[in-house]
């Protein structure tokens, strides 16, 4: 039997580039031609939609899923493609930040009439001159004269430029920020589950806004998001000018339409007591959650990721630093500590996925060394399935809803990363949700604070945190499945409710006693549904 090609290992075991034997179907764009632009709705229809939304006071999901190539339309409702994001002929400039880049694939997503005119900036982290990925970018970029490569400042030996983001400037003098979870390669945008947050169009500031200070802006506001976002971009310019042109340009725009808190990481040693309004890594989550009301009832926090790095032989960092940062909330009343669940696929779930073992090269953890065995022991009680349909998994909680709520992504292997707090352990009362590039690793989130009050972060990461109070003081956030919207019957007249599109089905299914996570560095000789095996 054939086996798919292996990938090279990276510092934290995530997002390895495609091997030389990867099927050609995964190396070339397969998206259909762009659909014709729909006619603009009449003004009276738009006004009616706005009035209806205000009356119901329910809001579409701020997090979107990407379209899955091999799934039917009913499972791709309300999804977004790369062509949807980049196909607007009004785009004048694009800054694309990522770990892996396929420049030809990126350029194919722009409108064909303007793709040779759009100023495209590709920001990568391959700092070694002999790095094959750097050399590949340098080979391809000259085929596109409007593409400029930028090498991110990488001060940490084991850090990666892992952020996944696009900044778009349009000819109509609006800007847009897209924060997502996919590498800029075909495989990630084809049959793997991914998510994206798209900002609304950001207009230029009015003269009266340009003199106002935004340093003390409220957490969750567009003004605070702007401060943090520009501070993130400034980290690239520590040693040489990289992002100054886009920083200067974005400074002219009004971010007030944004609802969300930027949760990012930049490499370096960061003091928790410095005067900067921006925190990084777990400290950014800790800071933001102080403004987020959370349920007084027992809650679950689900950490759904595509890579689990080496966290240590004890739970010291995981519980003492990371879980503590995620457990906070607004108010002084004591709250019961949340229970944590870690959503990660098993080998059987990889075998059954649309790309079979081919998707396994993007999903990583290790369980072979003595330290990793100890880590698995303390993680095992938290581990839950991605597809939630394992014959060997634990039985679903008797108190769970009778019907499983299907997200339509169980066979699309997860590269998405989400962190969700379920207030009162109910998907009808979500306290907050984070979509991010950051996996479960100390490189991404930062080490425990040192005795000097410093947090060492190794990688660039990018995410956005949302919660219902950003939309209305009395709003709730509820999980939706196969759609970005709550149905009319789910929301009472005048009730404020925010949908959250789920990438996985609920309730979650815990691992069975003999189940272990998928490990890409171990042989898997049981054939996947395509007849392939995986040999390390």
C-alpha cells in the first residue's frame, strides 16, 4: 500500500511544509472560477434587513468557517473561501502574514483583472539564508513583480512566524483585517477545518478623531484593538523597517466598528509591569478577560487545537500559568474554577478524514519520551475527540442533550484553533470565544513569569477574542451548527443574542481508556479509507 509523503519537523511541531511526493492535487489551486458578482440589493431592502436585525437583536457569528472542497453545500452554508476574501477588484494592497506560503496560490485568489496590479507584501519567518522554504519563496516571487517578500524579525531560536493574517487596503479608502487559522497553501484551504474573523470595512478617520488619545481605550473596543494591532506590527520593526509603511497607513483609519480584543504574541521577554497598554501571549488573555463577565455556575473551557507541544512533565505551566490566565473574568465574586477539555483527534479520526493520513502531517503531538509519557498522563483526563463518534470513546454524558448537534466538520481534519468558555456547561450560554493561530505550547503563549516579572515568548501568533457583551449589555452567545445565524424561533422578540458558529459537534466525547492522540512521528499501518498507511 502507498503512503503519503512525510513532512519536516518544526520547532513546535506545527504546520510542516508539504513533502516532495505530495499529490499534485494538493499543490495547485482547485477552487472553481469566481462567481459573478451579485447585484446590489436595493436601499429599501437593506434598511428592512437592518430594522429586522435591530428588532430581533440577534447577531451573526463573528467567527466564520472556511469552505470544505469535498463536502456538500448544506455543510458549507455561510462559509468563506480565499477567493471571497481576496477576489474584490477594489483591493489595492495586501499584506499577508503566515507560516507557510504558496505565492502562486495566493495570487490566483485575486480578481484576474487586477492581480498584477495589487501591491502584495508576503511576511514570513524563514530567517536562515539556506532555509529551503526561504529559497523557494525567493524563486517564485520574481514571477510576480508586484510581490515583495519581508523576513520577520526572529530573535528566538525555536520560535516561528506562526501568525495567519491579511491586511487589505481598497481603492474606496477602506481597510480590512482578516485573522484566520490557515497556512497560505492549497491543502489548508481545501479539506481541513479552518476559521476566520473578518473585520468590517474600516473607513478613514475624520479630522476630529485624529487628535483624540486612544491609549486608555476600553478592552473590546475598536480603539483598543487598534492600539494593540499597531503595537503588534511595530514588533516587526525592532531591528529593521518592515511594517512601518502599513503602520503609518492604518493609523489613518477608524477602527471603531470592530468588536473584539486582539490576543497576539510577539517574540521576546516582556515585562508584566511595563507601561505598554498591550500584553502578549497568556498575559494578553489574562488582561482581556478582566473585562469579560463569566457565568457564576460551573463552566467548561474547551481548548481545540492542532498541535500540543512539550509542556513539561508536570502540570506546573499548564495549570499554574495557562489555565489560571484563562480562568479569569470580570467581577470580584468568587467563581468555581472551570473544567478544561482539550479537543484533539485520534489516529482513527485522521484515517477517516477526507484527506486520510494526508491530513496527519498538519496535526502534531508526541508521546514517546519519558517526559511526554508523563505529559500524556495528566492530559488524558481532559482529552476529547474531534469527530465525537468514536466506538472506543467514552459514553456521552447522560445529562447531555439527547441529540448530538452536528457541526458538519467531523471528516474535515482540524487545523482550526479555538478556545471557548461554556458558561454553566451549556452551548446556549457561551461566555467567550477565541480564534487564533496559537496552539497549546509555551512557545506560542509564553513561559511562566520569571522572578523578575518577565514572560518569554518565542513565536508570533495572532487571534481575536469575542464575547456577547460587545454586542449588547444583556446579550447572550449561543452555539450554532451548519449556519452562522440563530433561527428566528431560537430568539425571542427583543432578546439580544450572538451566534457562534461551531467547528465541532457537541456534546464532546472524552477519550476511551485505551485511546491516545494522533502522533505523526509514529507508524500507523492500519490503512486509511483511501488505502494508504503512514510510516514514520
